[in-house]
C-alpha cells in the first residue's frame, strides 16, 4: 500500500478548521434570521390583534344594542298589554295611551326611527322620524306580521331608503304581542344604522376596510361608499368563511386571502367577529402590503445585511472549500463506479493531505476486492451450474425410468417458465418454478416399475400407489434446504382448485401459485404427447379442454396465460401424430376402464 511521507503531509484538520472559522458567519446569519422571523411574527400578531380588537369592539357593541332593543321592545309589549287591557281590536287600538307609549319609545332612543303597533286584524298605529313610503319596507312588515302571528320575532335584512346624501340604512325588528298564547298583535321597529356607519368610518383608516355582513354575506353597512347596502360580499374569502358557517359561527377568525381586482390580485389580511344575536359578522380587512409594511421593511434591511455577510464569506471560503471538495468528489465518483460493479476503476488523485493517503489505500483495497469478487463469481457460477446439472440429471433419471415420458420434465419446465413469464412473476419466482417443474415427477423413482411402465389402465390399488409419487418427491427433497421452497410445486401439481385432486385435496387459495402453473404445463404436455394409452391430441383442442376446466380444476389466470402464449406460438410442439377431439371421445368410449388414470400419472 502506498503511503505519503508524514513530514510532507498537510493534516486535513487544519483545512477543516480554517473553513469552519471562515464560515462562522453562518451562526450570525442564522441568529439574524431568527430575530427577523420573531420580530416579523410579532408585528403580524400585532396587526391581527388590532383587527381583532376593532371587530370585537364593534361586534360587542352591536350585540349589546340588539339585546337592549329587544328588552325595550319586550317592556313595550308588556306596557301595551296593560294599557289596552289585552284588547287591541277595533277602537281600542286608537287609545291615546297606546300612541303615547309608541312616541315615548321612539323619543328615548336615537337609533329607533319608526315604531308601529299592529293588531291581529292588520290595523295599526305608528310614529317616527321617517315616512315609510318604500314598498320594500311594506313587504318586510308583512313578513314580520306573518312571523308574529306564528309567535316568532323577526329581523329583516338591512335596506337602504332614499338616495344620495338623504339615503338611510335601516332594518326592521319585530316582536309579537300575546297573552297566554293568544295573538294580540305586533310591535315593529325600524332601526337607523347611522350609528354603525359612523363607527365603521372611524376605524376605516390607513387602508383598513371595516364593514358588517349578514348570514347570507350581504352588506349591512360599510365604512366606505364603494359598496352598497345589500351587496353580495362573498367574493371575499373571509366573508365566504363566515357564510359557510350558516349562522353558527361563534369564534373570531383571522386569515390571509387574495382579492382579484380589475388588473391585479391583492393579498389581504382579514378578521371577522360574529354577532350571534343578529347572525351578523363585523369584518375588517387590509392589504398585506400595508398591514405588514413594518415586516417587509425589517426583512429588506436584514436581507441586504445578510447578503453582504454571505458574499464576503463565499469569496473567502471558495478556495478552501474547493481544496477539500475536489478530492472528495473524485473519491465519491470512483466509489460509485465500484458500487455499480466496475471494480477496475482506480482513484486518480494526487494530494498531500490525508485524502491522498486515503486514495492510495482505496486503490489497494479496490484491487483486492476486484480479485475477490472475480473468484466469488467464478465459484458461484460453478456451483450453480453443478446444481442445475444435478437437477437435470435427477429429472433425466426419472424420465429414463419410463420410456413413454422421455423428455417430459424438460418440456414441462419449458412450458412452466413461459407461463410464469407471461404472468409477470419476478425472476426469483420464475427460477423457483423452473427447478420445481424440472423435479415435479422425481417421486416416481420410488414407484415400482411394474406400475410405472404398465401399458394399460391401472387398477384402483395401483393408482393409489401411483399417487404417492407426489409425496415421495416432497420427502426426497425436504432434507435439502435449498430446495424447500420448490416442494409445493412437486407435492401439489396433481391438486385441483375444486378439491378433487391429490394428495391432500386442497381447494382454491390453499393451493399456491407454483403448483397451479406446473399443473397446467404438465397437463398440456401429457395431452399433446404420445402415450401407450393415447395418441397425442391436437394442441388447439387441448387448449380448449383446459379452458373448459378453468376455475374448476385450473387457475383461470394461468389458463389465460396459456391461451395467450399458445396463440402467439410460444409453445413449439414436435410430435409424430395427433388426434382430434372426436377421436379422443371415440377412444375414451372404447377404453376398458376410462376412469383410471394414465400409468405415468400425467
């Protein structure tokens, strides 16, 4: 093994130490990025908290106002019952006391613009600061009256009265007046939402847009005039999230989303706070470029400083890094080539560091490994050749014992491999099937010649002995560890999917794929070769017969594979003569005992 003189070797530790010192700017950059991320998160959190505070305050105010209004209306309903003596019919509705109650109710609230009391006959009195000439208001009153007759309160959608500077955003709220379940009438109140609009305008500053929506996503009131009352706001993802809750939202939600405008897509940050009492939500949203302006500025500054530090570090460390990385790269490429099987590769590297010494040691090791791998491959090939030759010799001995089935094992092996390949089995599985098929009749060594070579039909007693060749074959191979995985094909190639085979009468999934393949190949060869008890049959007829037994005796998948390879001509059959299906039927009728199997058991 080559070795550089110790006095001329430069320890790689010095180079690594130098590089580590140079790149120590890394922790500084990491620390700076961490601080920037933390500050960015803090600034983002502050913006989200600001939106949360704005929407939460407005939502709480709306909810409290609604509760107060409902309490006032409930008190008014009680006062109406007392003042009218629980009778609002006819002239009782025109009583001065009732009108006085309505006028006082309107005058004590700055948001109540109109109030009306309607009896069960749809007649009523009203008072307020606005005149209701709008058809939409009249329809809403009709809806409210229908709800009151059913004993339900009613909140209308927000609506806009008038136009221009004189326009007003209002909503109708009603409650039934009843006594012990008897419907007396209804109190309807029109609420002016100007107070809400003023609050929304106060907070809609610095790019922030605040507005209120109902459960359908329609605008109730907004802080800017760009949107109209009743406008569908579901184009905003934050609004769609609330609408998807179908009025069940109870928790504040904040998210980032995109808004598509005419010529651009604007990234937004939005928050909504539900108002359960009204099934509304207060929404605040702001473009991210404004919401995160402090974050972006902080990141820009940090980015320039980090780039400066990194550039300086890169310029200084290039030489040191290359002096280490180039030798390592050469070693890596050579190692990969050797890992792929090219043991002739050597490291072409001259270095005064430990890497140079490593390269020399590596080359020496590669040479030893190349010689060792060559010897191992040669030995493995010899062992495999000897193993396969032994198997073929054993199978040949079986075939020689019965001159009527000479070459049978080789043909069954060839057919089995073709079928296994057609079934897309792995190379390892195909190899196991090859060996098992070659040895599938090895148990016939233990069958007496008088039975094995008998030219006529077997007696029941002889047939029982013949069936033992499957288990005898398994017993012969079982002590051989390398052949244990091939035993199922030897022991089960005379089984049947319907359980009528032997030696164990296995059914369906109890039978492994290996014997399923071999049994089809074995049957095909037995029927297409000349035997003392039958002439070779026409292969096409044999394929039809095997297909007719699919799912009862044979595996349909293997039968389909047989049909496919046969139609492609993959099965090359050499024989002296064949018989047709009609000839087979005639021969079977003339046979003395057609139920008995062939002497060879195939």
